[in-house]
C-alpha cells in the first residue's frame, strides 16, 4: 500500500456557517409545474377549437410541440450546474430528473410530429405519406425540425441504460452535445410555424426563457470554471498510485478554502493536456478539503482515466463545482438517529472515506462497510483504518465476486444483520454503481431502515 499523502491527523478546515441560497426538491418541482401551466395557458389563449378529427389532432399536436419546447429548457436548466439546485436538490437527483425528463421530451417530440402530420393529412384529404412530403419539401423549417427530432432520438438511444453501459463516459458526453444542435434547429421551427407565437409578447417571453437558461449554462459551465482557474490557479501537485489500476491525483492552488468544498462532494475536472482538455469528468473528493490541497482517487477504466496516471505535476486544471449534497452538512441536517452506517462499493468508497474523516459522530457511533472483489481492490484501506482508529469507528471489509449468482453475497440481508445488529437505528449512506446501491437500498428497507434514512450517491454517469 502506498504512503499516506493526505494524513488523517490533519484537521480539515471547517465549512463556513453561512448557508448559500438553496432550492429544495419541492420548490424546484413546483417551479417546473408552474412553467408547464403557463405553457398550457399560452396554448389555450391562442387556440381556435375546430371540431372534427383533423382539428383535434392539430390542436393536440400544437400542445405537445409547445410542451416539448418547454421541457428541453427544463432539461438544460437541470444540467446548468446552478449552485442553488446542485446543493438544494443534489446532483444525483437532478441527473435522475434529467434522464426522466429526456424520455418525456422525446416522447412529446414524436407525438407532436405524428399528430401534426395526421391532422393536416385529414384536413387536406390527403394521405399521410404525401402530406409528410409536402411538409418536408415546402417548409424548410420543418426539415430542420426533422433533423432535430432525429438527433434527439439518437441521444435518447445512446442514453438508455443498456447502451450507456457499453459506452465510455467521454463518448457518451460527446454524443450528448448534439442535444444543443437539436434545440437550436427546433427553436427556429417554433417561431416559423407556431401559431402561438404570432403575438409579439409571446415571442419575447419564449425567447427570454431560452436566453435566460442559455445564459446560466454559459455562466456556470464555461465562465465560472475559467474564473476558478484564474483565481485559484489549480494545478496537479502529485499523482500517486494507490493499487492495481487506481491512482490519486493531488491538486494544489491558492486560497482553496474559498471554493467552499466539503467532504463527500465532487467536481467536474478538466485537465488541460492534449489528451484530456475536451472532457470534464466527475470525480469525488477522496479526502476532506484542508484549504491547501484537494484530492481525487480514480479507477483507471478507460482511455481518459488511464491518461490521468500520466499527468505531470504543474498541469493546469479547470474545475466545475463543488457539487453534491452528500456532505457532513447534509448529514447534520437530516440525521434523526445518532448512529451512522457508511457503505461503499468499489471505487464508490472515495466520498465515504472523506465523510468518515469529517462527519461529527461519537466514538463507536459510526460503521463503514467496504465492498470489494479482492484484497488488492481495497483502495485507501490504510488511511481508512487510521481514521477509524482515531475516531472509534468500526470498519468491515466485505470481499467476494459480484453478481447475483455469487454463492455468498457479502451484502446479503443476513450478513448485514450479523455485522450491524441494530441496523434500523442507523442513518445509512451508500455510494457505488446504481444497480448495486438500488438493490441494497431495497434490502435495507426490508430490514427496517426507513427510506428517509437511506441516502444514495450514484457513481455512474
């Protein structure tokens, strides 16, 4: 095991007591719902109801098109890295909302296309195929919207769980960028043929919505990382092997405590080398921030992560963040019982190692379960043991093959009862692959842990 380069004996700088502006899940959903009602109001105001199949289909096509135009803005806002949302809702939940919203958006776009074609075909007493040709050949904006629809469907297909498992994060991220092109193409289509935008006021308000969200995207995803780079001068300080296929990257800079990073959070890191500059990948902090250095620990699972092992000290770094509500502050705000159970699966141990170091807890009140396949896969074990000794925490290494066919699942209900007899009296924090943490969350609930005491941090994109 490598030497400890972030000594657990160092006292982490306390997080400032001032609370940033937060938008919680209920408020965020209420804002989204209010916007949806406003879109329905816009449709209702400018709708001339025509009875008969043709009129009803056309009206249905209009409302699905308007809602699609609105939901793409919501999708962009959810991923704009707005701090009030990232800290109030949590990046993991925002990502789930974004994924679910993406499915709704594509469904609305497809429904809009089919309903409009069918409605106009009935109105013109024409066939669906012939009407499709007329729309495509006679209206250039319709052709652009068709391209946009194809791009959205392509992004949706590559974002499906089965496809995503076969893609590298970098490939998935690059394909996802085509969403912006699809939105730009569809926007011109809305104004060119949308009957709801004949009124200048409707055009101004609709455009303002897009401009506002676009401005937030540019500010938080482009300009803010550049400001962080200029202000804090983040650079790679060291790259340290931690075990087979795992390295830690230590980063230094100026006045890092002003980043307000907390243990359990993550940044999206863009290392400015020829290989890595174009991709911003999310990695959790693997030690509590101390005001002078930050550290991430990464499993080398692809071309991007393999390149991290070749980083040289002095490499400049762009960082977006910090993000995530998986923090000691969140623990203190939500904890309803004095005991805590941390469960890390694989490289998901990294934010939990940082939390183990920083969460306020009495000696003996904290237990860490570390799931790995082999002893060689136990990353940061020496640091974890030193922290646990100092804090009086219990640590259990659970080794064995993954998969449902394994004869002895180290995270089975029986094994959990054996390791933590008073399991129902714990606040539980999980981090690891979605398929594992999802199943484990259900197991914990069956064992008596209320859902409000089970906190998940996804470790997949």
